[in-house]
């Protein structure tokens, strides 16, 4: 449920970002920086009033620092390379390559590093989800594929995959302060993005400062602070391939929002792609819940 809520929340970020671009001249890297930096402030405030758990104090400081740097760097690469891919080759191709390559890289990485096997049912679910993603995003046609943009999208997928695999790797042994990981990762990501945001232009010009503050505040609070806290909590205990497919709810959420609130036309591609992806997510979530009730089973995704 944490991952489902996180994926749905991520899907609202695109619509909110499009409204930000309409109200000011802020660039995508600057928006990403303010998203992470403001999210960091919100999470740090929550952490001050949140009671510490025993797990938070049981992890060595060196391991905490390594996990924060690795996770934060993966998040920075994921976001920045994705924005670059969107600029180079368009939203549709960048989304398909990034989110499509992610589950494949994660499944291979989980098999090689943690022995998590997909199995035939899991392979079918991943294939169905990827097919649904392609139909949903590319169904409207009119896309242009540029090699440089595809390369950036693959770099973004690699950053996302590394972040997911590392979260799962460290979460297998328990004793991990997941909330602390989120706060630390956001701090590292903000530092990584700051120089690029300064080059792009950190302070935007706008005639609607109130609307801009509300929009950036929403992006920082819901699809960032809340969503990533839930994502890291879920990804630490759920198998990596399952995580990668459930997070494909992001484009589904974005498509539903575009039709319901932004007045976009409901097409057959939207319906078919959404059905394929939701079916795959439901199947994997059910299998994961069944596995959780039988902890002695071999870690095979079926």
C-alpha cells in the first residue's frame, strides 16, 4: 500500500510542474532542486517531533553515511537525467525508456545480487506492465526518438534502479532507519542539484508569486516528501522487481489526472494501457502479500 500511494502521488507531480511552468520561468533542474530542498525541510520538521525508534540507533554511523550518499546520488541522477531526456527527445519517449528500462535493470540486478528470481508469473506481469506503459504513453503517436535523449533516459533508469536495489539490499537485514534514510538522501540530492540549479537560474520571475508558492509547496509535500518516505519504506521490505512494477502507477495516475482535471481526451490507448498496467500491478501486489504470509517460501516472484 505504501508503494501504491507513492506511485499515485508521483503521477501528480507532472501536472503540478506544468502549472509551475505556466506561472513562471523556472527551469526543470531548479524546480527539482526546490522540490527536494523544500521536501527536506518538511521531512526534517517531521523528524524533530517524531519519536526515535530502536532501529534508528542500531545502525553504524559509517553505514548510515554510505547509504545516504549512495541513495541521494542515485536520486539526483534519476531526476536530472530524466529531465534532460525529456528536453532532448520529448516526454513520451523519455518516460517509456526510463520507466521501461527500470524494471528490466532491477530484475537483472536483483537476480545477480540478491537471488530474487522472477519466475514465469513475474515475467508475464513485468511484460504486461511494460506493454501497457508503451500503449499508454506512445498510443497517441507523434513521437520523435533522438539517440542523445534515449541515452539520458537509460542513465536515468540506471540511477533509479541503483536506488531501488540499494534500498532493498540494506533493508533485508532490518535495523534500518527508513525515515532517516529519506531525510539524508534528500540532503545529498539537494547538494548535488544546487550547482546545476544555480547555472539554470535558481530564483524564478513570476507575476503570480502566491500561486507559485502553493504549487511548489504541493510538489514538495505530496509527490516528494510523502511519496519518497513511503517509497523508501516499501522498497526496503518488498522485492525489487515488485517495487519497479508497482511504481509504474505513476504514468497511470498522470493519465487519469489529465483526463479528469486537465480536460484531455480519453482514448482507447489510455484505456488499454491503464488496464494492462493495473492488472500487472494487482497481480504482483497479490503475489507479494501471499509471500508475506508464508515467510518460509523461496524468494521467487510468481
